[in-house]
C-alpha cells in the first residue's frame, strides 16, 4: 500500500512539472504541490512503509530468539 501511495505522489509531481514550462517559478510549483494534497498521500505511503519495515524487524527478532529449534 505504501509503495502505491508513493508512486501516485511521484507520478503526479512528474505530471505537474509541465507547470514550470508555462511560466511558474520553482517556488510557485512547490507551493502548488503542497497545496494540492499529494504530499499527504506521499507521507501516508512513507508511514505505511515504515510500519511495514518495523513489523518485519519485530517478527524476525521473535523468530530468531523464540524458535523451538534454536540453541540456547
């Protein structure tokens, strides 16, 4: 889910790069992207990825130290 959200955000930022061609300055472009709400989708995607990685690390830790075949 996180990869999809980040991909959507990057897709729209690349599409909106055409605004620079029609006379927008860089700071107007940044303001437009922030105001349009795609940044929220990207932040949500980063949050999903972070939580997914956190879960993988936690599960790996549990598997490593609580396996019935592990040596102690």
